[in-house]
């Protein structure tokens, strides 16, 4: 299995090269030359495996330059109870008849990003050895909240690497900010940007492709890689949990062989739902992929109209990990939907950069409509959904998962579709305790962050994850705040270049 760039189809690299580079030299994203297929027998076999073995099975289809021993080294170390609270790794909770919560937040940072970022350091260091890379790998990360902490936790003190994370100063929850500012590790760095997530992400992408920066790194025995979902090594682990969920529901008799399900994903950068798309096209029976957005509804408008337009007001919401107007992974989907036409991708994403807008062809619009359904909700609807779920089912969910539930309810009301449905639950409610507590209790609280967590634990009867409880006594290590225009200089200065 080789990988091409979305902006230059003639590029052909192994998975180890794609993972270490993170992004192609001209700014394109790596995609596999083909989507491997799963048979019904494969899906049934997956259901009988542990999560680590399920992951190894899927990775063997994509990382064909890795040996079985190398893959199992990665999966056995990443997916164990030393890193995750439960043996299942990805838990399935029954919300109501035919509707299932795929809980992806039982890892060390209490968010779905752990599912990929616990294994990415193993992928990266194994890949570096395979291609005999003798450079220090510098991980640059832009985060809307969850990726940053998950990446920092995954890469802390990993030999041969250093990691630098940028986050929007006022665009993450207090708990997300505290998680990053107290991060341990001798090779980690954290900096806030005066701007939003898109400013952070654009800055990181520009630094990645800056020839002067790359030359300076080369001269000092260093190279960049990414822990954002622009890196294929971040995306491929996310495919696993959708395959795993289907196989588990089949094993447990919740669905029949070949029965289709819907998958609902709250997403901003489009990586999590793109992973579901890959799972579907590998052979998981999926009826509709439901894309849930908050009031920053650029993806909803795109799915419904075929016009991607980031020229709009940006909102800071109670679901901050979705506060994104430039959805990077959409590039991978459109590359596939255009028949891998790199010229068209260069044109569209060139327009996105220069004009902030592009429109896809009628053919692609039809494909989008066939595969996806898009919806959104605002903060008040998000909180009302949390309250409703709590009252009806004694289940407490976070603000991002609530967006998915609200959009799914809208989908059912509009379509009448009763297909069994898996909803991706992406974070612990304790990461967004102020908004969740307000929703559950029916009013704002003047308690401090940790008193809110205690109160939420009392109301929800859910244990507080140790990783969050321990933050209360940790000292803050990182306090830098810079202008978005200073991102490049900050990176050079921090790396001593």
C-alpha cells in the first residue's frame, strides 16, 4: 500500500514515510492508493478480538510496510488498561432503543483524540527506524482543545521527539487549558495564540511548508511532523473504532449480518467523520453519515449546498473543539470524490486560501448528498439536549456529544429514518463542567472549576476521571501568549534555530 498526495498524485510514499512527514512537501495530505476491503467473515472475526487485536487487523490492511510484530508492538502498548480506564477501550452505551453511544473518552486525557494519539508515538518512532531516519522529529500541533493535550500526553518524553502545541487563548475550556498548561515532560512546549483555531492551524501549515524553516531544520538535524489529523497516522486509528463498534453490535446480537447503521459524528476538522467514511467504504454497512456541527456550521452549509465558504462570523461556543471554519480533512474526501483529481483539489483549496470560498461540481454535490446528512445546533439547544438526556435516561454527556444527539434528533424528524444508529461520544462531560452543570442543574454556577466537577459528580453519579482530578494540585508550567503573526518566530526561537 502506497500513499499519494491530494495536491500531487505523482507523489508515492510508504506508510512509514507518510507518517513521519505528516504532510506532503507541496502542502497536500497523504491518502492510501486504494481502500482495502473487509468481508463479512472479517467483520465477524473482528468481533471476537480484543480492541488491540482489532486495531492490528485494520492496520495490517493499511500499513503494509510494517511487519506483524511491529504492528502488534504499537497496538499492544497503546491499547491497554495502563492507558485506558476500561478493557473495552471504546465502550458502547445503550442510550435508547436502537441508539448507541460509542464512548471514545476513557483514555488518559478523557477525549476521543486519545484513541489515535496513544498509538501515534509508536507509529512515528517505528516508522523513523524503518526508514533509517537520523533526525530529531519536531511535532507541531494546532489544537481546538482536545488534540493538544492528547498529543502532549502521547509524546511526552518520547525519545527522539519534541512537541510544540498552539491553542487559541480564548477558544478552549478552562479544563482543556489547565490540562495543557500543567503538562509534564522534558520535551514539551505549549503556547496560546491571540486568535481562533483556524489561525493556529493556518500558522502551523505555513510553517510546515516554509522552505527557509525546513532548510534551518535540516541544517540542525531536525524535521517536522504532525500530530493533527492531517497526519495519516492520526486518522487511520480512528477508522478502527467504527469497525470495532459494528463488529461488537453484530457479536452481541444488536444488529444482523449485513444490517446497515447510521453513524453520527460531532466534528469540526472533518477527520472523525472521514474515518467513518473510510470504514464504510472498507465494507461496514452504513446507511448515512450524519455530520453534526455547532453554530460554526460551515460543514452543514457545504454538505447542503456544495459551497464551502469560511467568510462568516466565528463563534466561540460551549463545544469549543468544533469551533473551526477550515476543515482540513475535507480535502481528503474531495480528492476521492473527484476521482483523485489533484488539479481540481489545488484549484479549490487555492481559492479557499485566497478567497475563502470554493464550490464543488454537481457530480460531487450528488455524491455528498448520497453519503452525508448535515445539521447544526446552537449553544442553547446543546444545553437543552444535555438536560433532556439527563432527565430521560439518567445519562450525562458533554457539549460535543449533545450536538450530535440534537442533530440526530433533527435528522430523524426530517427523514423518518429508524435505522439503528451509533453516535460518537467524543469527550468526558467533566472536561466542560461549567456548561454541562448548567444544563443538568438548570442554572449557572458561581463555583470554581473543581467545585463544579464535584457537584457534577454528585448529580451524574459518574466517577471523576483521575487524570482530571489530579490537575487540581499540579503547577502550571506554560504561560506564553503570542500574536498569530509571531508563530513562526516563536517556533524558531523555541527550537534554537
